[in-house]
């Protein structure tokens, strides 16, 4: 199912990729080790999403992996959540917020 909202992709620098690969290798078994220099050659990015509350307007940027784990794509075209500020179930992606508010 296609996403009906945008995410933000930020490509990691070589140093960030090297740090992540090294950190991974520190905590993995010998047979699970990855080649750090091969990992650095890949395009790796962090993906986030801006969420905004339809009720109070609170806005935050959240790691997309967290949102995607609890979003049921079969029930909704976009993730919905509770606002940490006003505790209403009205937090949606910024694109959706703008469409619903017609901005």
C-alpha cells in the first residue's frame, strides 16, 4: 500500500556509518560481524516523520521505524496516535494535517 504522507530521509555520513557498523560488531557474535568498509560504501539513511496534533497543534519529529511498527496499514492510509501534550487521539503526519486543515 502506498504511503499517503511524506517522510524525511537524511543520509548518514561515512563517519556515522563507520560508527554504527563498529558498534554493531561490538555486540554481535563472530559469525554475524559485518565488513565496516563495505557498510560505509552503501547508501544508508535515517528516516523520520513530522507528526502534528489536529487538536492542539503540537508538532514533533519522530523516527519513522517507531511509527511504522505500530501503524496498521490495512486500517488507515496514514498513522494516527495520541498527542503527548493534550492526550487526544488526533496526531497525524504533517501532510495529512495540512490536507485536513486545508492549508
